[in-house]
């Protein structure tokens, strides 16, 4: 197998040489008013597209909507502040899960005096998964609501899901 070093720098069909100078400028054409008959609220159907698909162009009312349906709501992208809050709170929830693992494992010998392992293990797994479940539930249930409602739900989880076994036993070091 042989390779040509110049072959890696070209595409199939690039037979012509590279232009030697700058491309000639086209004369400036005056802007014309857009044809109002050509721009309608509904995009035109293109025979080259599969059935159910619409051609979407500039000025179309269907831009930004999936399939161009009227019942689809537009989803605005998240703001920078909301992305920062989600990242910080998501990191806190991840640390909470780690705290529940560490605190729960340190608490297991003491818990064996009161409950069997068959009772301890499911609640331990649920406690570790609780921050992730809260994050997902608050994300899904507050979709389409105001941003402060989503932030309030996330911050409520930060207060309620504190890994107390880690805070109490982990701080003392028993």
C-alpha cells in the first residue's frame, strides 16, 4: 500500500489547480425588495423531501419548530446564569451522592445492631440515588415554567438532601 502525501490534502474531483490570485469581485447589485408573494407563513412543499417534511427557509414561521407543526412550543435556550446554576447545583448533588456513600458505609456497623443487611441495603441505595432522582424530577417537572421555579426546586433539594451521616459521623471521624 502506497500513499501520496499530496493525496491527503485533496478531495476526489479536485483536479484543477488552486487559484493563483484573489477571486474577481462581482459588481455590487442593488438590493431589491423581497417578493411578498414568495414569502408565506407556511413553507412550500418540496417534492425532493420525504412525506411529512416541509421545506423551511428564511422568513418562514416554521423556523425553530420541529416538523413545522403549529402545536409545538418553541424552546428557548438556557441563559448563561441558568447554566451556571445547573452546573453548580448538579455538582453539589454529585457530592451529596458521594457523601451518602461514605456516610452510609461508615454508619453500616452501627446500623447492623438495629436492622439486618436486607433492610439496610435498599435504603442505602435509595439514599445514594436520591440527589440524582431529585435533579431529574425537578428538571422534568419544571419544564416550561419560569426559571425561578426551577431554581427553587433545585435549591430545595440542596437543603433537604444533605448527607447527615457524612456530616455528623464524617466530621467527627468515628
